[in-house]
C-alpha cells in the first residue's frame, strides 16, 4: 500500500541492518555479513527518500493525519468475530474474514487542498453486502475526521468506493 510503504521499508531496513551488524559482531554466517549490511543500508536509504518525497508532496502534518485517520476508519469498519453460545469459541465466518481483510486496503489521503478516501470493495458478494450496510455510518464517521472538507458522494472506481473532498 502506498501510504505505509515507507514505514514497512524502514522496519525491514532496520531489521536487515541489525542482522548484518550482529552477524559481523559475533562472526556468524560470515558469507552473508556484507549482504545483510548492504541490503539494510539500501532499504533505509530508499525508505528515507520515499518518506521525504511523500512528506514533501503532502506535508508532514497531512501525512501523519492520513496515517492516524486511516487507522481510525479501519478500526471503525472492522467487524468482530461471533462467539458460539454452546462452545464459547469464535465461529469461523469466511465472509467476515474476507470483509475484514479487504479493510487493509482502505485508506485516507490528505493533501494540502483536498482529501481522498478510498474504501476497498471486497471480492465476495456477502462481504460486499456487509460493507454496503456499514457505508452510511462510515460516511458519518469520516466526516467527523474531515470537518474542514466538503466531501462529495461516493463513486465506485475499480475495486474501491472513492470519496473526494475539497477544502471549505
């Protein structure tokens, strides 16, 4: 996902860099020491460069607001698993799992002059019905986050419901 790619790159780069340092320090896996250090350094440089470009395009405040509000919207839309009355264990509902996994691709992008909200449409009919039932409450929820924007109506685009908002 575009929004979180620099964060994932930084985490993988730091882990790879630490593995390279530890293998060098304790003389473990001698044939892979320079490879770990090189991969870690390259990933950290790429991550910092992509993070810099994203922040320059949007602004640091807008980038952080995108991360926070995306997480809030995903948590709002997430459906809890159902617990069986007889066994006190959670029931496996494939449609609910598909619906919740599609939420990983839902995100909010803040820009200096507008906002884009992308809600992923699940590829299952029953999961799509769950999303359609929650769409009105989701609209009210993200309108609470975006009080300085006028949000347009929903437009289905490819695999997403797209909302566009302009500054007031």
